[in-house]
C-alpha cells in the first residue's frame, strides 16, 4: 500500500506517493532547487570573489578552480512538529594556497557562520526558510585534484509549514492566549507572537510559545492542580537583543506571579465552565532560561504555569436513616 507524503512550504505544497519499501522521505525537488538558488545568491553577496563561482558538487573528472564555494545537499532529518521540514546542507569554501589557503578558508567559514546561523531567508517565490549552523565534520584539507584548501560546514535548513490556526495569536488554549497577551504587553507591537509552531511567514523579532508538558495532581478533597509546561522561543536578528529579551521575560514572569485568563463558558462546557467575562488566573510556578539554547529549534525559556480547579461533585442519593444495635451476634 502506498503512503502519501506532503512537503509544505510558503508558496505551495507537493504531494508525493511512495511505497513502504522505499525511502522514508522523498525531497521536494522544486523546494530544494529554490533553496539552493537562494543560498547561491546569498553566498555570492558574502564574498565578491565567489560571484559566478558558487557551484554544485563537481562532476567526475571536473577540477575546481579557486576561489570558489560548493553547496551540496546531505541527509534529510525527521520533520519537527514546530520547526517544519528539515534538510542538511554542506557549504565548502575553496581557497588557493597563494591567497592564504587555510587562513582564507577560516575567515570565510567565520563569515558564513555569522551570516547564515539563525537567519531567515526567502526564495524568489516568497518561501521562507531558516539556516542553523550545526558544526564542521572535518578540518582543513587539500583537495587532491585541484590543490585547493577547503573544509565543509554543516547547516540545517528548516522550512516552516503554514498553519493558519496559530498565526497572529489565534489559539484555542486560554492559557496560551493569556501568555501571548501578557508577552505582547511586555514587549510591544513591534514583536510578532506565535503559538505552537513557527508559521510559514514568520517575522523577526518574534516570540513562539508552545506546550511541552501537562499534568494534574490532587489538591485537597475538592480541587485539582493543573500544571502546564511551556517553552518560549525568542528570535531576533541581534544576539544581544535576543539575550536581553530572554532575561527581561524571565524576570518579569518571576515578578508577575499570576497571569489573568478571561474565558467565556456555560454549563454545557463541564467542570471548566465559567460565567461570561469571568476572570481567573494561572500562577507562575517556575521559570528558567538557557541563553545558549538554539532559539529557533529548542527555545530558551522553560516555564511552568499552574491553576487549581474544582473537582466535579458526584451526585448520590442522601442517606435517609441509620439502624444501630448494641447486641453482638
């Protein structure tokens, strides 16, 4: 039996049918072509010497002439629920020994990392993707055929999938809606707020909140404590601004203590029902931050919110009378 795989990105989607015996995923050829073309243009802008010399992997017998840079697509990575479709690429700058060799490659590598890591790019059709630097798998080496010095840098390319239900702060979870509203009040209108996953057209600076865990515990005979763990992603084009914003939100959350939630409910909604415009609160139980975490993929803030709710009362007939006897049978 065949399986349908959908690779989605801004600007469209592609349906591919395949059997279970084939590879787990098949690349969206059009998407890959657009990504590579966009990266080639970007690399040529980084280093003027690369204009007209940003190439695909050389064919058998072809000898590279430097300076140049080669882009190759490597393995695909399982899709992330919030980051989207992922693909690994390798970017390999090549330099001539007489131009500095190893030193030149090191300088270009630093330029590539600074220019592409956590950077949002758009292709010619408006499709957005994000590059994340994943490290280098080898050291500088001399290419045997050309004599050029090179090294390979690995980048993850993430293509967010359109998800209109959570764009522009629209969410059904009242806790998440309250958290977004609070964040917007703290940071101002210049920030874009997202829920659950990065949308295809995400902008920067932005904050993404997503639910990572959920639990309940008995709190007395008539109440339950609901606990929800959230992860916050703060993404900007400036590392200093990112760190400052993470620190600001963590401090303000710790000081806030409680976040108001306004819900509209009725009796048919069950135990979570509330009267119209009735305001309740969630309590900030714990909040921490890791400034070294990947902002786009892993998120820097870990937040736990709690709320007590009434346990449903079981309807049972009232005890009418009790019979008692002192005799021991």
